[in-house]
């Protein structure tokens, strides 16, 4: 990676701008502005750097919406980051990214997650090693095929200029990654997921990541604009809370971003802002056959070719 300081600053500036654009758009939609919580690691901490959390809780539409930017550095790469590249274990690192999770009140409006990030592994007297990662995925509580198709179409369009093979590869990666092995079900209808992406070089890899991040509002806003006024009953909210329990299970058991943050001594409030504000668990419960709740399991919580 040449001119690494300039390259890194370009990524940092874009990430901060992306966070602002998304927060402004979603806050305008909700009618409630996002609060801003800027933070810095304390002196002497094992991590250096800081970030900014944009948070909306108890809004008119969003029960919780969190959009975090972080830019931290440390002396030892956490195990979750070097698992796929053991030769980099023990290196210093810088990690920066934007991560968001949005939990609407209305159970007919899906939860959504998006993340774009850069990680640089450093070692004295050696060139830094970089890779990008990220993606976005949709988690409905009541399934709508046109919503899933739209979301996947936008994901494919964002990747198309960078190679026709990327969408099917990243879609499959997403289906396999956001999978709860102990439940034998996907977390939602998927989207795209990628990690360790660097082969085209820094500039081209960054362009691809920008295309993904910039496509997020196009992928999600039409869905919630369509569903936001859809009526719902108490039973549907209860099912939403039950399915949110699966979201919690995935984040705490499998999610590499959560593990990276906790293993590196990251800021707990920022790491766990992705959690839904309410969730529930029922013992050995299954939905009645022929109901919309049962259809979620039969038609949506398994990998499908949506487009």
C-alpha cells in the first residue's frame, strides 16, 4: 500500500461522511434527530483512538437505531482478526469502520445491519498489510418477497461494476455467515458479506466498499417507506420480540465484529448498541401451520436466489 497515510485519511473521511449522511436521512424520516456521542480512549489504555456513536432511541419509527464510527489502533491484532491470517498474529493494527443496526417499532419493517471497514496490520520495517470487509443484511419478522428482491437487487447493482462474480460470492458468504448453527436457520434473508478483501489493490478495493456503503439507503429506505404505516397487533409485536432473541443469540455467539471489539478491549456501549431494546425467548415454541409466522420459517429463513 503506497502513500498509506493519505490512503487511510481518504477512507476515514468517507466513513465519517457516510455516517453523517445516513444519520441525517434516517433522523429526517423518523422526525427525531440522532444524538451524538463522541468518545476517545483514555490515556494509557491498550487501545488508542476514538470514534463517534450516533444513536436514536424511542423514536416515532425506530425503537433503536445506532450508527457507529470508530478508528482505533493497538499493539496486538486480536485473535478474531488474525484467525484467517495466522502469519499476521502479533502485529499492531489500525481498524476503522462504520457499523449500523436499525430496529424499527413496526414488526412489518425489518431490522437491518450494515458494516464497512478497513483493517491494517503493521510491523516495524515491513509494509503494512490491509484488507477491507463489510456488507449488509436484512432480518424481517414478517416476510415480503418484493422487499427481499429489492434489497438483493441493490446489493447486486452495487457490486456489478467490480465483477459479475462478486454478488453471487458475497451473497453465498452472507448466507453461510449469518447462520445460527444451533437453530439450523439463517438470521434473515441475507444480503452480502465479505472480508479479507484486498486482491484488486487498495484503490479499487476502496471503490468497491464505497459503492456498497453508498447503496445502503437505496436498499433500505424504500422498504420502510412502504411498510412504516402498516397496522399490527400485539401478537405481531410479541413475535417480533421472539425473533429478536435470535438476533441476540447470533451477535453474542458468532459475530466476528462483536468478538473483535470485546477481544481488543473496545468500547462496550458502542459494541452492544446493535442489540434490540426488547427481546424474548419461549420454551420449545413453534408457530401454527399456515400462519405468516410459519411462512417466515418455511419461505424466508433459508438461502434462496432472490433475483
